[in-house]
């Protein structure tokens, strides 16, 4: 990561205004004399709602517009975190199945195995592997979608374009080998933008991001080792491949859990308050309320 690369381009908003003299000058209104506070014949029944004020996003009476990126980030993060925790559980089940199979291989050296136990071990390993692959693909898609929308939301909040385009992000996270170097950098840049640090400053990833990066590299290295070990001949090599597969599933479970924690943390920093809690409410009708008491007529001589 070079310091000179992270000069974010500012987002410019062009505003068109008529030139001087294009519109007729407004007529000056005379200043009215203050006549005192307003008077009401009955106690007022209106007031401001006891809610947190925020900038309105919709015009009353109009259909809802497309949600802002910061509004979409919370929904996408909720879906991604749910899928990732399911993936972590399935990977743990797959790790247990691989270690169980390795234990059966060790036991089979001295005694015969029950066919039902072996069949149950194989079925557990196959089902866990298939479900892990399916949820792994869903987790990758959901996290990538969240990453693209989170980058856009952070850029809208800061007013600067991110240092990488969406195409570069996809290449840096999906291309094998290249993603080992760029995935952590992209996540560090997102954290840098969410924390609103100076754009000319080099991104400094937090411990959580560095831990995720290390787990990401470790999982990729274990996958390469398992693939190489599967092509080796010999009974001992096949047993070692089963044990390494259990380590790979354990690493995948840790990586999925760390990814869920990172997504939740960055989303909480980007959108700390859920917009569902800030819904504007209004009084439509009042039923069963007592009639207001009329105030006495103000004398003409009173100020």
C-alpha cells in the first residue's frame, strides 16, 4: 500500500442558478410591528412529536423512492451475517465428520470397523461438505454485495470517491492468488473510509481486520495443501489428507465467524442507528377525549 495512491477524488455537485438580472427583483415587504404572543380561544392541542428529528427522505403522499445505500447496508449485512453463521456451523460439522473419519482410519489398523458406523460417517461427511459448498457460495455473494453497497454508502457520507472501482474490487476479491493480497487491502480501505480518516492518510487496518486477513490467507494455504495432498499415493497420504481436510473445515468455520463479526462491526460504524426506529408518526384522530374548556374573553383594554 503506497501513501500516494489513496488520494480520494472529491464528489462535486453542480448547482445551476440564474444569472443576475434574469428574474425581477422581489418587492420589499415592510417590517411588521410586534403585537405580542399569539392568543388562542382554547388551549392549543397541537405540538411537536416526542421523536428524534431527522432529515425527511420522502414526500408525504408520494410513493416510496429507492432506498439510500446506507439504508440498504443494514439489510444486506443482516442477511450476510445470518448466512455466514450458518456456514460456520456447517463447517464445524464437516470438521467433526473429517476427524471422525480419521479416528476410524486409526482404529481400523488394529481391528475391523462396523459397516453402519462407517456408512454414518460417510453420510455425515458428504452432506456437510455439500451444504458447506452451497452456503459458501451464498456467503461469498452476500458479502460481495454488502461490500459494494457499503463502499458506496461510505463514499456518500465522506463526499469522496473510493480509490478502487467496483470492477477492481471484484477482481481483487475473486481472482485466486490475487485476492490473498488485495482482499485485506480493500477491507482496510473500507474501514478507513467509514471511520472518516483523512483521505491522504495511508489506511491502517484494525486488529480485527488484520486477524481476518490472516485467517483468509491461512484458509487459502490449507486449501492448496489439501488439494496437493489428495493427489499423493499411499495409505498414509490419504489418511493425512483426511486430517488436513478437518483442519481446513475448522479454518473455514473460523473465517466465516470472523467475516460475520467484521461485517457486523463495519455496518454498526456506518449506520449505528436503525432507520426503523426513526419513523415519523402523526396524530390522525383523537377519540373519546373530553371537550376543551373555553378561555374567558380577553378584555379590550388588556395588552
